[in-house]
């Protein structure tokens, strides 16, 4: 099962820019708004996994209040539902929509194929139970129909089911409705930003041992992002030394790490 339906996509310029701009913004926020020598405050920014770009309390149930792995699955399926509903006649740049889907699929790939690179907390049983429930729909039209139809909502009943059911489809239904209630452009801006923040969270917390293992197999995007974050000071192990605040790694090697992603620092 873990070897099925895996293929590679090129990291296009738009996606490179999206990742780099998001990380650069985080780095600038740490330096401008906080004391860069306060590791606790720096850790808080680095540890954001969707909550840093979402406003209000409406999305905490699927970000900070749930295991990271469960959050990935519910956001992946909600993203796919939004994509299926928006791909025809969309006024949003097709690359913008596709990049959000690419990030969603990549994080799901890590969850299923490279789980050791992610935070623990999600088992095959939850994944398989969700898969079994999805197969019960039969086709895409039935899935979209479920999330487009008007239905009553009981938050207490939702919370009870969300905390006890192994399948995440009850959460997918709520999140898909929340996202599809937004204007098209805002919806995909949010989806893109959430996935980049989840990618950064995963990169920051992946053990370097796992990065090393993947480099032997040709490397992972997650490792490139980790090196870029280190270069920008987005690491709990990062140390500021000297007035220039440049990472030790860059001063020793003379290598501009962001070039890994094809991006130049200006």
C-alpha cells in the first residue's frame, strides 16, 4: 500500500516563491517583533502549523487542538474537495490553485510514505478507516454533493464525534464547508498559506537523522526547506553570533542556502 500512486513533480517557480516569501516573512517577524535571543518566543513562531495564518478561533479544532498528522489528513481531503469544486471556471490563477494542491499531496505523501519525518500521533487505523468511509461514496459527484447541500449543524455533536471517531470525515465536512463559504481568491490564499506553514512546521521538527536518510535516496523537499529555515534563523538550534546575525553555516561554507530552491536573496 505504501508504494502505490507515488510520482514526482517539478518544483515550479511559483511554488518556490510561495515557500521562500512565507519563510522570509516569518524570519523578519521574529527579528522585528521579538527579542531574537529569546528562544521561547522564537520557538512559538517556528512551531506554528496553520494557526499563524488563520484568524480567530474557527480553525483551532483542526490545527492546534489536534495531532499534527490528523490535521494533515483533514486539510488534505478538504483541499481536494475545494479543488474538485473550483477547477472548472476558476478565476484564480490555475498555478495558484495547483500549487496549493501540490503542497497538500506532498504532505500527505510524507504522512503515508515517510511517516518518520513527521510528528508521531497518527496510526494506520485512522487512515484506513477514513479510506473505507470515502470508498462508500462511490464517485466524485456524490462527495461534492454531500458538501454542497444545506444541512443543520450541531457543534456539541460535532465535537463529540470529532474526538471519538477514528475516521476524519466528520472534520473534513466541517472544514470543507468553512473553506467553501469563503470567496474564491481568499479560499485559495488561505489553503496555500496553511500548507506552507504546515510544511515549515514539519521541516523544523523533523530529526536530522531522517533528513540524512532521505539524502541517500536523492533528497526531499522537506530537507531543502529545513536548510533554508536554518539559513534564515528559523531553527531552535540557531545561534546569533556577531552583529551581522548571519548563520554559522553560511559563514563557514560561503554557500547561499536559498539557491537550493532556485531563489536568490535580495
